[in-house]
C-alpha cells in the first residue's frame, strides 16, 4: 500500500488524448509545444540521451510527478518531440507531381533536422502517432497514391527518403566537428602515409582530387539519383506515371528547386 497521501493515478488513454499539466504557478495549462521546447533544449544543449521526463520537468519548473501524470515514460516524451518537430517542417507544393513533392519534402525535412540535429536519431525509427506526424505522412502518401502508387509502396518510398535525409545530415554535423577536433592532424598524417598508389590507388586518387561539390550539391545529387531510381522502378511496376524514369531526375531538379514559399506563404505541417 502506498504511503503517499495522494497517489498519482495512471494516465488514461493515449498521450494525444490527455491534457498536459499545469504550469509552474498553475495559472495555465502547458502546451505540447512548451513541453517539447524544454525537451529540445536538453537535447540540443546536452544530448538526446540526456533527455528524460524528470529533466524536462526541471526545465519547466514543475514537479516531476506532475509531468509524469502526462508522460508515462521517456518513449512518450520522444514521441512528443518528434511530433512537434514535424510540425515545424515547411509545407511543400501539394499540387506538383510526386517526384517534385518528395524533392521539396526532402529539403524541408533537411532544414528541420539541421536545426534539430537530434531528430536524425529518431525520425524513421519511431512511427508517427501524433497529429502533426499523421498529417505529414498522409500528405506524402497521397502525393504518390494519386499517381497510381499503392499505399504500402508509397509508405516505403517516404521511409527511404527520410532515411536518406537523416543519413546525409549526420556526416555534415560530424565533419564540422571533426575539422577542428583534437587529433585531426594526426589522422591526416596517418592517411597520407597509408594511401599510396600501390596499396590504395582509387582512394589515393580520390583524396588527391577531392570533390568541389558543396554539401548542398552533394545532397541534391544523391536525392536526384534516389528519386530518379524510384521513378524508373515505379514506372516499370505501375505503368504510366507522369514523372517516369527519363524525366525523374530532371523534373525534380528543375521544379523541385522552386522556393517552398510558392505555396501560399510559409505554412507548416
């Protein structure tokens, strides 16, 4: 039997059906965005592993048990973080062909992940269950489904694009840190000694003539390959898609580079 005079009941129902707790002075109810902002601060100042319900409650200035009545565990807190972050993703042109939509979506998600680097460790790993995540997924799947792509294939294509985006942002962050990190000169010296024409001719050639492409150009090139391959494969499976293999990369690059602000202002998810 609990010795606490007022034991906290188990939170009822889904996270998304619950009312968030009251603020520190109890004058108002906290919003999901306010709770997520406190979690974002922990993740961005310290690290994602440092995020916990107790730490977030401390940043909000409320007792941990009050927030635990809303969030039963850390998994629900991570789900909340992903959903609020997806709400920050800029809207794309939903009237465009599906390759163009995926191109614009990829760029919009990339910008969000660059602002929230911890998101790359969660996006695609946690199924979207909140209102923002559901709307995000529905609109993307609808773009492909309207071109004759079945919903299961469309969902896999969305997952593939998200994996590509997150995978491309991680090396950018690591590279920026490593350039000035301790030991960088030692690593460069070691590679210079190891990379010879006899042992590693291709790597030697690659290091001697590094790519002049910017991170943005590298991202666009890979995204063009990805969407062009999707268009080719889907054209073969589905039949008459408007953006088929031959036009896949060109269409996404030409029309996908148009500003997202063409879509009735800077709308969000």
